[in-house]
């Protein structure tokens, strides 16, 4: 598990830890206060890898107006959805 902040978040994206089109897919389906995800200077990224090699990523984006999730299945375009959490 790794936690990245600031420029290190976008460096991890540029280095290929997360596929940019998966990240963009989820950002496209949620309400947000910034058009460009990289303008979110308070973004935090958690990276984790399971024992079997499966990688996961969790973004914490102050500009995001709800929770979203995206997956990329082999040979398919990314699938994304957003959902609202209620107390």
C-alpha cells in the first residue's frame, strides 16, 4: 500500500500505474468542480497490490461531487458509474 499526494499522484498516472482512460472514465460520470482532473491539487492516490498481482487504485479527489468506480476488463472499454452516499 502506498499513499501519494500532489505531483506524485500524476507521476504515478503518467508512469502507468493506472490506465489514464480508466481514470478519465470514472471522472466523466461524476459531478465535479474542476473540468480537468489534474487541476485538483489536493488529490490523494492510494495504490495497492494483492498477492496474486492484481492492482488497485483509490483516488481521493476534493473536486469530485460523489463516489465513482471504474473497471477495465480485458478486451473491453472501461466501465464506470457514480453513486451517492447517504447517511
